[in-house]
C-alpha cells in the first residue's frame, strides 16, 4: 500500500523494515516503486555509520535498481571512502548497474584506486595462504583465505568492467577461472592490451 501511495512520510518506516528478513523483500519492492525520487534519502542511510548495518547492506541494491546516473555517482562516492563495511554490496550494485544500463558512466579515478586496493589485498591473501598451506591444523583458515581470494578477484574484474570494455574483461576473468596455461596466457595478453600501465604492472 505504501508503495502504491508513494507518500514521503512512509519512506523511513519502509527503510526501517529492511533489517528484518521476513519483510525485507516487501519493503524493498515498496521502496523501489518510489523510483529516483528517494535516491537522496537512500544516500543518507547508506553513508550513516550509526544506521543498522543490515539496513545499509540493502541500500546499494535499491540504488542500483533505480538505474540512474545519480545512483551510480552515490555508490561510487561511497566506494571511494578509505574503508567501508559495504564494499562487496557496493561493487555488486555497480556491476548490476553497468550490466542493465550500459550508458551509465563511472569515475575511472575512483574505480582504479579501489581496484589497486583490492589487488594489494590479493597479494596479502596469497602470502597468508602460503604461510598456512603446510599446516593441516589450519585447513579451515586455509579455505576461508582461498574463498576470500576468489571473492576479491571477482570484485576486481567487476570493477574493471565498469571502465574497460566489459566483454573483454569478462572473457579475461573466465579464462583465469579455467586456469590452464593456454587460458591464463590468453587472459594476460588480453589484459595487457587494454589496461592502463599502472594497473597492468600490478
């Protein structure tokens, strides 16, 4: 009913339901019906560290669903913060925006900076994996580290797809997942031809 009436005073009440699993989807659908008119309000919730983290985690997807350039700018600005608890959700939302609205533009400076940060995170994860590989007592930690490495790699390529030809980036990532020498060589060559020098070297 709130989604059909679209009265502004209902928005905080709806946002408050995003932290409740049983009603989150209904609240999200109602908020989505408001369209771009509540993008600014959603930004306030997203950037407020005092808000319930479960509420904030639901906001990037709502912004992405608006399909607007303003939503893309808000998500990119939030991603640019030095640290964010919502990094994964924001990257996924940006990737969704790009996939559904190819005309959206993203700040290449911010995307490059975050990509560099994630590449360095991968380096550290690889070193940690090497440290625990030989210790059978740390198999659970090993799996956690490998999952984190895999997820971070995926996020790197999702970011690259925002500012480089998405088809090429997807092809490079898929070949890395294949993992054979031929596939990896193809991926490296493809990336070598399209990435900027500073990213290429990393």
